[in-house]
């Protein structure tokens, strides 16, 4: 498949921004999606690069565009497909950089997903490879028949790998997710730690092949062989086809479990606990007869919602935890929510493991931030309370600033800002207006000045001198403004309780 073939796929609605005929005739070897400012280490020669341009900003725009495109040129990428959704257009500086470095540039409209482009490329490549009659299969016929029987008997992925590569001496091969989890491996091959697996997938050595299925950014499967040339490319493609059939079957089974997980979430979030309904829902998800449960709530930023991708991200993260039984569904608040069943108090270990996994999940979608909140361990009858705790912890992590953890238990909410984040927005709005409203009504300029003075004064522990230095005003002016604040709000800034009231109101904005 060549670059210009993409422009003729009507359902994608792609448009050429810049590119010469000879460059558009280059063959596409693969697809990589990235929003890193310097994507060089993740690129392979012959790939098209999909970017939402999250890395681009008007500050140093030309330099950033040149650095990004020069990396594509150095790694011999054949085209850049730039999404228009983030900025509403393809920046002029990027067009100039692509022309300068001779990298074809194609615009991707907001309604076209990167997944649709990726699938179109790989489906076209598969159709070209499969035009040969069956007699020209690269895999020996007896191996194909054996793999077909293994699929019929629902063999695990590891067994499929061993059978597929046995006639080649069982080379070292891993089946990895995009988040670095080892799904299966051949023979006596050792399991790769997740971080090393991510480096292997992104590194220049070895062979990487995507398994075609309805995966997300977080759970896509890849065949990875650390040594190149051990297995003929056509053989690898045919093995990948069998693994794709296996993956699709697993996805169907996962989809069949979805309604049970949704029913469990409905039972957990019901205003009044129905013990019988809750027990039936836990049993249908295989989580019954466990003395202790933990609820996990997660959301992807910057949009703060989850959707199918958020559920996939949380599912993949929990699969990194050994021997964990869980059910995941989309909560009524838009966050991906899971119920974990365990035999003892393992919440602390779960929290620490999820903190390690958070980096892996975020690597699957550069530019995003993954927030997770966990409840304390509870009995099954108290899952409703645990759900409230998990959501409160999630809200706290989203309100925190680095270096606060993005994965937190409810007991980690040890600061006022994190505590207030869990209060409903409507309640915070009323409180803020009640306490600070008199300042806002003092006039647009005067109100803004008084609010700024109050914030700086409290941030500097009510120090008159440091407040004056920070605001570049005379200390007498600070005394005057603080007096006005006290008069308008009815608070005395020499009293701790009143200072806390005002600080909480500022944090409620």
C-alpha cells in the first residue's frame, strides 16, 4: 500500500496538505500514533505517523514543528497524518517544516478516528497478501491444520504460539499488549517485565507485528521477536492471522460478560442496597464468596470521562495485577469503575501496583493523564459506601497538582484542596458565592484586586511584608485591602477559623 492510496479511501476523508508525487508513491510498512515532541525512538522506517498535534503550541511553534518533522525524516517515516481536532486546522509552521524536510503531510478531519486509518492500512496490506491461492500459504499445511484444531478446542494463546513456532525451532517470541503486559510467550522464554516490554516494542531491534482485532490504544496485541530474520515475514503474518482469530474470540467473551458487570455496577450504585440483588450480581461476575471487596474508579484526562477507552484502560491495568478477580463497567458518573474481590486487606498493595501500572497506561496514549481512586476494603454489603469513597478519591487526585499521586486511596486525601474536590460542584459554587460574593460585587476591578490580595496574603501565612513584596505594593496598601476584605466578608483574618473559611472558598473556585 502506498501513501497516495490513503487519499482515495472515501470513508476516511483525508486531504493532502503537501506532498510530491514521488513521495506519495512510497510504500507504507506500518502505522505509529504519537504526540511526543520528539517521537524518534518510537518510529520504524516506512511507517506513517498519526499525531493529534497535542505537542504543538504557539510558543516556539516553528522550532517545535521542525524538531518533530526532522525526527520523522531521520527515522524515514513516509508521511505525517495530522489531526485537525485539537487546533481546528493544521498549523502553518508544520506545513512549512514538512515541505522543508520533504515529508508528505495529510490532514485528518475531526470525524475520522486514528483507529479507522490504522485498520484501513492493515486491512489493505492483508488483502494484498491474501490474493494468492491457498496452496501458496507460507505455513506448512500440517501446521495450519494443527492451529485450526487448537482454535476449535479453545487453546490458550501460549499453546497457539508454541504450536505455530515449533517447526521453526520455537524461537524466542512474546505476545505483548500495548501496555507491556505479557499475554503469552513461546517455550521456555522468560516473561518480560512490563517496562522492558514497552522499551522492546518501541526499540529499533527485533520484529514487531500488530495483531488485527478490535483493540484499543491500551490492549492492542503485538507479536515481538527480539531477533530479526528468524522467521520469514509471510509466516509471521499467517501466525498473526490465527492469533487474531483467537483475540476476536476473547473479545466476544469479554463483551458477553459486559452486561453482568453493568448489572453489578447498577446494584452497587443503587440508593438503597438490595442484598439479594447485590449477591446475585456478584455471583454472575464470579466475585461471590469473597469476604472483602475494593472499588476502583478511573478517568482519562484531559476530558475527564472514560467511555469504552476508559473501561479498556482500567481493565488492562487490573490485568497487570496477579491473581485479581474483578469486574469493570462504566459508572453513571462517566468514570470507569471496577469491583475487586479479595480475601484480605490488600488495598495498599493494589494501590502501589496501580501506581506502577499508571505510567504504562499513559504511555499508550501520550498527552493523557490517568487518574484512579480506590476505596478502603469493605464487606460486600458496604459496596455502595466503597463506591462513594472511590469516587471521592478520584475527584481528589484530579484536583491535586504534581507530585501528588495520580492513584490514591480515600485515606490519601490529606489536603484541603483534595477534600473539597469530592464535594459536588453545585455545593462548592454556593459556598464560594456565600463567602466571597461580597468581594465579587465590590466592582469588577476592585473585586479582582481584593481576591488577588486575599489569595497572596493567605499563601504567605498572613505576612504583611511578603504580601507587599509579592504584589509590588506598599505595606500600607496591604493593610487597607485586608481591612476592606474583612469588612466586606465579615471575617477576621487574625482568627484561624475565618482564614480557613476564606481559603476553602478560594479553593472552591
